[in-house]
């Protein structure tokens, strides 16, 4: 089988490209290793800036859908010291230019904007060569244009560069609190409506946000 445009990876980058191509009447196929869109959670919130993310969504003609999933108030920022003293407290007054959305919701509107069958799930790439990709199930696809949107350990990138990811000594630990307003009201009050950064002894810091992922970063 030959497809004119093949995109490896159904993350936000690959899906946005597929949508923009579709808007301009260019068919593409996206191959994704995950078995379905619901196979795993997609992490916390993203701030979508005017100069890049919002322009991409405008090109994809999804501005209205984007506005419908914005987390109102989430641009608020609060910073605490190790004792819980508030060092910074900036409210979201609605004039910010980087509204927050849940990564999973953004992925959802992108998937729903594509024709049925555009994303082929459960297709993990094992090898890539110019004009062809091979999957772990033994099948292959020929293509006129191959785009790698498959993350840090991309199978496509080696066709262009021999650079490989390197560990830089930073670790992120993700945790979640559900129904935080009812079950953990003190935490909800400390975090506020947006993101909260807490300084910790040593070189680390932590970040948490309403309806977002909490990350504890440690530096070695």
C-alpha cells in the first residue's frame, strides 16, 4: 500500500499537521503505536501561546473548538516557599495570551476533526527507510512523504540525523488528586485556580495546577 503523506505519531504535532493538510484537501494517514485514543491519560494542562499554538489551531480552523475547552482562570500563578508562605500570587484577569487547556481535550478535538480512518491505531513502527516504514506486526507502508512526529525516540529521525536523546539529570514525578475541592480542600485552597509552584530545599521545585498534573522535579 502507498499513501501520499504518512505521519508517524498521533500526538498533538502529528494530528495538527494532519488536520491542516485536510483543510487544504490533502489526504494523510497517521500511524500511532497506542491501541486507541483512550489507551492512556495524556498528562496535564498546556498553555497555548498566541505566536505559535493559537496560530496553528487557527490554521487548522479549530479556534472555536479550542475556545470551548479553555480552562477559565488557569493562567493564575502562585509561588510558595518551603513553609507555605505565598511569595507570588498573580490572578487570571482574562487578559492573558496563553490560555490553558487539558492536553487530552486538545487531542480529542484534533482527532474528531479528522475523517474517519485517518488515524490508524495499534501500528508501532519498528523501522523506517526513505519512502517506507515497517511495523512491529510485520506489515509495511510505502509513502511519497514521511513525517516523523513520534517523540524523543523517533524511528524516523535517524533518517535525517544521528543525534540521540541524552539524560540531563532531571526527573519529573507525576501525581494526581481527584475531586480535589471536596476531598482535599486545603490543597485546593493552596493551589488556587491556576498553577502553583512550591520551592523545595536544594535544587528542586514542584508544580501543581487545578485539573493539571503535579510534577516534582529533582536535579542530580
